C-alpha cells in the first residue's frame, strides 16, 4: 500500500516540472504588473478564478461574466450562530484527544471586521489544517507522513463583541500535492467566515510569514497582486507568545462591506 | 488593529480536505444533519438536490454547497443552533457536500416571498477544490408569483433558465454547471472583485 502511494510512482502526478510552473506564474505576474503600472485602477484584490498554473481551476471556473446585482432581502442577512452551536473549548485544537499533539504550539489571534471597519460580532469562524507533519486526516491524503492520533486539526469559535477570535493549535507543515511534479503547498490554516450579510460568506487560507514556498505555489499566486497576497500572511506577534508555552501570530480578516446598515431599524419590525 | 487597510481579505479555494468523507467521523466542515434543515419526516419537507458539473460535464465529487433561505412564510430566520439542530427550529441555513457522483441533497422547506410580489429563491454558495473563490447563485422556485416580472431574471434573458429549479414531486432539482454551454449564472454583489486575466 505505501509503495503505490510513493510520490515517485503516483500516476496522478503531472509531468510538468516546478520550473515550467514558475515560468507560467512569472509570465502572468509580469503582464499583471505592467497592466497596473499603466492603469492603477486595474489593481486586483482577489484571486483569479481562471488561473491556469492551478491545473484544477481550468475546468472549474465560469467563463461567462458574473452577473452584478444588488442583494435581495434574504441576502442582507446571515444565519445566526451562538454558544448553542459552539463550545468555548472548540477553539483549542490541542485538547481534543487524550494526549498532547506533536509540534510547535501556536496561538492565532485577530479580529473579523467588515469593509466599513465594523467588528463582525458573535459570528461563526471555523478552521481546519494539516498536522505538524503536513498530514490531514482525510482518506485522500495518503502521503507518507504520520497521522497524529492527538490532532484532528479542526476548530470553531464565535467571535467576540469586538470581532476578536483566538485559536490555540499546532503550526502545520507544508505538504505535497499533485498539481505538478514535486509540488508542495506552503504551510497554511484554512479559515471559514460569515458576516452580517450572507454575501460576505468567505473561505480562505492563512499563511505564515517568510515561507520559502510562496513563490512556487499556484494557489497563493492566483492572487496576482503582492499587496493582496500579503493580506493572507499572519504577523508574528511576541505579545501573543507566552512564556514556555506558545508562539503567537496575529491575523485580521476583512470581509466585504455590509449593505444592510441603512435598513437595520426597519429590520426590527420585520417578523 | 489594522483598520487602516479595509480592503477585503482575498478568498482561496476550499481545497480537497474540508471533509473527512467518513459518515461516522465528520471532523472538518461537514457536520451531522448539516443538510437537514428540517427532518425528512416533517410535513413541510421538500428536497433540494442537484449535481455539480465541471466544464466537460464531469460531476464534481469534492464541492461543498451551502444554502440560506427564508422559511415557508417568507420570514428570515434569526434562530441559532444550525450546528446542533433542534428539529423543531428552522435556522434557514444548511451545509452539504457533493457525493462520489457529484450530487448534493438538502431537506428543507419551500421558501415564501420575503417581500410581497417578489420571486422566492434559495441562495446557494458553492465551494470546491479547483475553484479559487466562492460563487454565489440562486435557485428560484418554479411556478411562483413574481417569477414572470422579476427584474434580475428578465435582465438575464435565456440564461435565466439556469436559475429556476425544476419540480419533481417533493423534489426541487437544481444542477450547477461551473463552466460550459449550460453554465449557471453566478452573481457578484457590491464590493466584490472577481478579476479576469
């Protein structure tokens, strides 16, 4: 079983080399930078859905224009979550089993704000990640790195009144994938977020500062703008580090602006 | 505080590892009864189901679908408890994944109109491996008041058809085509950025 899962023998791995990928990524980046230099209004802040270096995006992106519209009533609201849904201890990923997980214990702390700077209060925030060896608990992740019986890699929290959240976890490791030959993802934690409007719903990935795999990774590079990519990278924060216990990272998340404020008053009458 | 920079944080793909694919141990995003907004035995229960396809018409077995909707009277739920469901409380939100053949299923109620004369719909958000950011769409309910003169649907011409679910008894069928001739209409809302090459 393990021999057929060896990366070298994997029939799903494409033949493309990292060098081929690097040159595709570089071409797109150069074209983008020239375009923005000529017209700063062309600046991009989100990933492209059509990003050929990420091979799986080729058949999974819409080719027709998205239809721009204003939100309807239901879209100006979001589902409600609270402590009925999530226990406080679910934000600590290191206490879910009988023993301590292996790896570097970290705390990730930050705030969730909307595009107008208002805190997103009492909303659900979810994370999932690989363990300290770069292995996910998932039947499709069979690469030869150990599962940690003391780490599932899943956490949930409800944001505070000021939009703050905090997770205690283990620093995940990079892991190999099959986009091209010898492809490795930079270490990351997946985040899932809700706002006050369902149109603000988002899923993203948080990265760690200075990862040498950034330049090689087509998922991170699908955000063509360096400033925008930087928004996914946490900051090491020694004030979150605690003595003989954990190192600390800070990462704030900005959702798109809520469109609902103007109707909050009449909302109270709607039932 | 970093409120000096209020540009929205970029999205990223959900990737392949969001669900354990083991009904006994749903350790990642999917959770028990996530796709049952009401119990199947509820008198009001309908099924919203469909298949998610890629640009070659191949079903996508690793997508996650969420729905958000009004209740049968058109009221917007304010009830918490979606993650640990009370079968008598309607929260309006559900999460499901596509199965090995790309099909998702929700048990829910048919939403009423939130505003008089407005066409009711179930809001859907799609995440998948290979899809670099979320996609929003709407499953409109067939044969309901307001469909005929809905401004959004009218503006879409022939493509509006991709947004109207098909009724089959207690089932509403709504396939999602991420790409291709039958590509589903996806929406962008104010403040969103979907850059194209």
